[in-house]
C-alpha cells in the first residue's frame, strides 16, 4: 500500500534551481527546445540529439532532482510532481525561456505531461508544444497504483542498499529494455556508475507512477501540438500510445521501427530528424 502522509518538509525554496545546460544556436527563433531525461539519466543523455539540432533553435537540457548536477535536490515525497513543476518553472524563468517546446523521455515525459496539465489549469502561456517519448499518462485503477508503489519502493531500496552495478544491471533486464543489444545495455550500465544512489531512490519514491495524476483528460484539452513517440519493439508503450490516442484525439503518434523503449538512444539520427521536422511544424 502507498504510505500515509508524512510531516517532514522539503528543503526546496524559491531560490532552488535545477541544473540546466544551454546549447546556443545561430538561429533567431524565439521558441526553445527543452529536454527532460529519464530515470537514472541526466542532461548529457540528450547530447547526440542536441548536436544534430544546432541549426534549429536554442536547446536546454535539464537535470531532474536527484540526478546529474541536480542530485542534491530532494523533494517532499508526497508532493513530488508539484515541486518538480515549480522547480522547472523557476528554472525556465531564470534562463529567460518564455516560449518553449518540452521534449521528455519516460520519467521526463511524465513530468512534461504534468507540467502541461498545470499550465492549462493556471492559464499560463509559453509552452508551445509537447513531445513525449515512451511515457505513461497515469493510472486510474487503485490496485494498479498500489502494485506500482510496491514495485517502485522495492527498486528504491535496492538502488540505495544493494551493490550499484548489480542493481543497475538488473534494472536493464526489465522487459521494456529487451530491444537493447548486450553492448548497448553495458554502455548504459557503465554510464550510471557515478549516480547518487540516495538521490535517484528518493526521486523514484517522490515521482512514482503510483503518485502521478491520471492525465488523459487534461491532455485532451491541450490546444498546442502534442506528439507521442515510441519504439515499435516496445509492446508495452506502443499499447499505451494507442490507448492515449484513443482517449485524446489531439495526440499525434509516431513509431520507430528499429527501436524499443529508449528511442533517442537506439536511433539518435532518426529521432533528431523527427524532432527537427516537428519543431519546424510547430515553430515555422
């Protein structure tokens, strides 16, 4: 079962910023691309993609709490999504990003959808497009939420206390990563050896899918372009994409033939090409 509300407060305040790296472009477009990585990742995960988008617009890659150079930021575990959204808004403001398109992978995509939902509810303008890669729109069933909470807390404990290499190796044995080759999995495992164990475990509990709002009804109200990208080798998220499209007809789907869950890692050229095309559609 999910835990009761805790009385402990977070150390986050209005001056806290997420680490954000800016990649300048020679173009004069006023709509930026902002990238949010997935769980266990960091802002450098987008490097290959951003390098291929240098002529499109300014790009910003953000480290989520507990990850990368934001590993020192810890959330209130009962208010994680709202706090990340507040941090994101403040970070965008500090970097003078007034118009932007959010690109989010997995956890980053879930946070991007929550951000979009919050923008709509508060009638805030600035977000011009949403590009989601292999992300869940939320669970409606309470039993599924309870099951997910047990799973996520198990992984959090494992990441905190078990040997790191062993924990990460088991993480990439999950079904959604089955399309990765042995060499690709090892590359990802090697890249995670310096993660903050406590930081990522805390982030997993704070932003568990069990605690995420069911966002379908908010997504279908979005007036700006929404794109959902997935790998055709990822049966789970291909099905989630189709379910989302069934509820929210404004969502545009795009599948990649030679990819699974982590499309931008498996097919960086094709992924970057599509992002460029979508950007030019949203911000001609």
